[in-house]
C-alpha cells in the first residue's frame, strides 16, 4: 500500500506575516527554494522499504533539472522528483521523527533546507518543532550511519560489436552536508562508499586497493590548510571524519581534495574534489543596527505617510527561514488618540501612519517598540530581538496667533522717540521659537504719518509698540490704531485666521513743556565787513510751541567766537559790539557763525525749556588790506648772469575783485636804486627783480618795491626785500666766502674770528694735556706727607682751651651715678633731673661674649649704639653715660686704685730708635733732664 494514500494531514508552518501577502494581486518575484519550510506527516507505525511518505516541492527559478536532494536521516532518502521514501525497513515507529531535507543545484554553492516531521498514526499530539528538537534531530543525524558514496560505472560501446566494455571506474562523490553546532561525539565519520555492484556499505576506497596497498589523504582548507585539523581521513581505511563542531557563520563550505597513492607514493587514482556544506541552524538572533531609532512625521499627516525605517540583520543563512527577518510593532506609547497609530512593513521595516489625528500640541512624541523575528516571523520557532523607535511629531502652522485682549492702551510724552508705548501679548500653541510661532505685527490703520512701529520681542513673542517719529500734543492728543498679528510662516492648508488676531490700541499723548523754536535755523544774513559797533544786524526771535499756555521767551548769547555781537534779552535784536572783519581767523568761507539761546519761563511744575539758533553772517569783502610781497629775503650773484634774478609774488588778504592784477614799481629815490636794479611784471601776481648793471659789489641790500592792488579804491604798499649779493661759482651758487662777505663782514673781522677760534682750541688742548699729565703723576708718585701731618700711629695735638688743673673747680659729683635712688623715687611725678636714670625697666643692651671674635667687635659696638638710641631711659648727650653698669656691691675694684709709676724711674731713650713716628714721644719723655 502506498504510504502517500494514508497521509492524514500535511500542515505548513510558515511565518505569521506570510499570510498577509495572499491579498496582493501582483505576482511576487520568483525565489528558488522549497515551497514549504515545514512538513508534518502522519504515517503508519510499520513502514516497508521503498515506500513513499510524501513529496517535497522545490521551486527552481533557473529551470535546472539537475537538483539533488539529501536527507539528514539515513533511514529516509529523497528521489530526484522530491519524493521522500523509506530507505530501510523499520518495524515500529513509536515516536515522532524529524529530519531535514537539503537541496542543491549543480554548480551552485547555495543550499536550501526544509524540515520534515513524521508522526506515527495514533500519536495523541505531534510535538511542535522547537530548538531542542532540532538539536536532537541533528544529533541523531550525526550519530546515524555515515552517508553512502556510490561509485558510478561508465560504459562505452566496443568497436568489435554492439556489446558494452567495462571502463575504469572514477570517484563520484556527491556534496556532503554537515549540520553546524553539532554536539558530537567527535571525531565523527562523515562518508562511506558503496560500489554499484555491491549491496553492502564500505569505506571510501579505490578500485585498485585490492591489488596494491593504497594510502588515502585529503588536502585543502580545513584539512592541511588553515583552518587546519577540522577534517581528517584514515589513510588505510579511507574513513573521513569531522573533528569539531562547525559554525556556518564562520565558514559555510569547504573544498577538499582526496588523494589515493600506493606504498611508494605513486598516484593510483586521479584526485577527486570533495564539497562539504555546513547546514545552517537558527542559532543567531536578529540584530538591529541601532537600539534607538529617531524619526519624525508632521502633525496632521494622512494615513499612509512614511515615518521612518528600522533595519535588523540576521547572521544565519538569508536564503533559508533562519535568516528571514520579519518585523512587527509590540507597543505604542502613548495610546492617544488610538493605540495603533502606526504600522510597520513586516519585510522592509518601514513604519507608516495608519490613522489620522496626529496633533503635536497634544502628543509631541511617540515611543514604538519594534520586534524583529527570524524564521519568517514564526513566533514558535524564531528568535526575536527588539528596538525602540522614537517618533517626533513635527509642528505645522495649524494654530493662528491670538491677541489676549481686544483693546490695548498706552501713553507717550510728546517729542519722545524710541519709547515703548504698549506691549501687545499674544498666544500661539505652535512650536515656540519657530516660524510657526514667531509673531509679526502690522498697523493697518490709525497712523497715516508713520509715528509708530511694532517690534517683536524674540523671547516672549510680545509686540512692542514703539514711537519712531515724535508726536505733537498740539497736533494730536490721541491715536486709535488697529493692529493685526500673524506668523512668519503661512498658515497650513485649510486653517483660517482667528478673529482674535486683530485688536485696537488707544494711545494718549502727554503734553510737556517744549522749548522755544527758531522758525529759521540757521538764519543767514549778508553785511559788508567793517560795519561799526552798535549797528543793528537783524532780529533773531523764537516761538513757543505750547500754544495753550502763554509763556515769556528770553534770549542770551551761547557762542560768539570773536565777541562781535550782542542780543537783546527781550526781543532778540542782534547788534554789533566791534568791527566785523572778513579776514579774521573766526570767519570761514566768508561766513561768521554765532549761536544764541532762547528759553521760556516754564509751565507750572515743569522746568524751563530752551532751544538754540544759529546766525550765519555772510561778510562782503571791501578793499581794506594792502598787498604784500614774498619772499622777504633773497640772494643774487654779484655779476649779472642769465639766471641772476629774483622771482617775487604779491598776495592780498582781500578777495576778488580787490586783489590782482597787481602793479610793481621801484621808487625814484635814491637814484642808484633804479640804476642798479630793474623789476619786470610777469603776470597778475608775479614779478621779477634782477640787476641792471653787469657787476655789483657783494653785500646786503634792502630794495624797496611798491605794489598796488586792483581794488576800488586802490591800495598800495611799499615792501622791503633784503637781497644778498655774493660771488658765485660756475653753477651760479653763492660760495662760502662770498656768503660770509655778503653777510656784511669785512676781511679784518673774518681774520679776527679765525684767530679767536685758534686760541680757544689751543687752550682746550693745553688743558687736556695738563689733566693727562697730572693723572699719570698720581699713579706713579707715592703719597708724600710730612711726618708731623701724618695722623697714623701719632699723637694728635688738639687746641687746649682749658687752664689745666686750675680750671677744674667744678663739682663732678653731679655727673656721677648716685648711690641710691630714694631721692628720685620720692620726687613728684613729672619732676626729674635730666641726668637722672628713669625709674622704669632698663633696656636690654647686647652682652659681649667672653671670647669675642675680632670681627664681632664692630658689630657689638653698632648693636650697642642702636640700643642706646632707642632706649627711652638713656640720659641726655650732655650727661654722664654709664656703660656696663653693675649696680652696688660690684666685685670689680675702682680704677683709681691703679697708681702710675714715677716718670723718673723709666728710661724712654729707646723711643729714639723706633723711627720718626715715635720722635714726638721720645721728645716728651726722653728729654726731661734737659728742661
């Protein structure tokens, strides 16, 4: 009986997401592989050899007929058409059996897999396919007998007849499939070989191993090349083993070559290729590229709007269900307005909106938990992972700005600018500090003259109504403005402006005391220069803009650089105080400016206000300045030459027509002037003076020249030009001698000056020589001093003013230290002799060491002097100073007990032998007998 006729059920376990594709009208692209990932079949408990169980369907997109199927369980095999049949008879199938069927196209490294589960008839509940059952299935597959490798036999027709002649057999090794992550035990045999004419299993062996001793070996990556040691072969039996678990994610296939040699190493068979494919297992979870994805979608978006895409990858084989990832949304936070605002494409990971109602003002961000599951999303068999998608709702301008009140008010003083009159408050629910939120204010009516503008506060979005043009209380006491507010960005489609976007603003103008204003400022007038003092020039009056209050305007002078003008305090009349001179340094471009002040008496409660006005007096020139000549000095050669001439220029402080052309002339007296010199006019302002005679004695000459202007009346001036006549060199330049001579010095004077210079230089030289010689003498000659003048080691003689012992009739007890201090202590406070020791603690003087170093003596003296200067108990300088005072009861004796010996008993003649330094002592003591 055909087992296929008793199949009770065939259930397809596919991914949960695959069912959603049934409604698609577009035919999906062709993808090679099994039509089903799982087959579950109920079979009888007793099966016979060769009976068909089921048929797996394989989609071959390349339309290749060479597709090979391999079963992981040796008890079952697969025919080329996909029919699964029983390879060996088994008596009883008591438990469900699971095994894998792999498919591989010729010359294609890809492997496709499907799982077959056989449940015996009568079994209560077929076990679900779990990870544990898959591992058990792989373990059973590895523990079962090794695969059988059959040698095919090739035939060729004999040339001697129609019979067939046997040809030498070659190795025909099908691909070897090894599951990854196998638990062993290792080493595990992978392949066995079976010759076609035999029915028993044998090892991989050559056809000639029965004739000669054959040795087998394998080479390639995984055998003798890195990663080496994964596969080995028994050189004698030809059994090939795998020595450790495999990981498809590290290496999906191996290509080895098997070799057969004799005992001498000679090749007895051609090497054959062995292809080992690692069967993928679902041992890797999908991994998201990011744990947190950030996306955004505009509020108010229609259903189907794209939001973002999440992507997960699976290290397992992507051509199998192990690496096919599907996505789904686990949760959405918050659930407003509905729990399912978004959906995700199960294959691409694209997240889109599925409902309307996104409102940023209500929910600004959604948190989506996305799950990725392999095995095409099958939650029972697949591995899963999660990621977080943060969806921000972007703002659109769907909320028009609204003013908080319908009417605003404010007040502003007149004549003030850049003053904020009122703050217009607005409410906008859109994204703060964005174009959809930023307010733009416009004044649509009530301000035709443009006195006001509205600036937007960038922080608060308020409108600051500001005065940009002064307002006048006398012209407008109040303004009624209409203001409209909008956004920088246009409102979204379908959103209308609010009625509250328009408001009115009432502005009151405050009256202030305005300063007087000069109607014409500056005021120009024209007058001739030279007008006399007391002349009335004009009336420069101001007006008070405060028409509603009568005030008195007074005037004063603010600026008058030349102090020429005065102004009437009451009516503003301008009169002169001095002569107006156009040529003054205070006149610029014929205009003299003076500034005047006009001030009122102030309103009640307001201070005085003042305004300024400028008077510009244009001074008309009169001919009141005679012309002058420049230069005032010149020089010329004493012999007439073509270039011996002097160019002179006339200038006049007046202006046209009271200036040139000028007239130049030499006076008739003295007669020698016109005889020696001549003047020629070159142009209206320039003339030329030169010698008339061929030679003129060197010297300094003062040439008077009369110059006249063209004014009416005409003014003339007689100017003197100092001309130096000197001898010249070949270039026409005055020589040095000639220049001196031209300065007016005679030969004798020049000689006297030279002699004085020589004498002065000689004196300086002699002084220097004398100083050098004296310096050398000081360095070479020793110090010569009279022995009596030498104070070193000699007795110094001082002037004696006293009378010897007769002059000592004063009481020395006054300078001695008293024996007791009772009379001092008993004195009244504040009464004390200057030579008495004060009854206060004494200062601490330095104590001299018993064995001082010679270098410390000076330090000891200086320290004692410093202590005495700072001692408040020290007596005055004219009193007896006590050093090392020890008080009463001192163990030291009196110095007066030391008696001098008689000078007559001592011989001082030896002092004469000590040299001139002791001559004075020898005369004093050695010559006593002669006196």
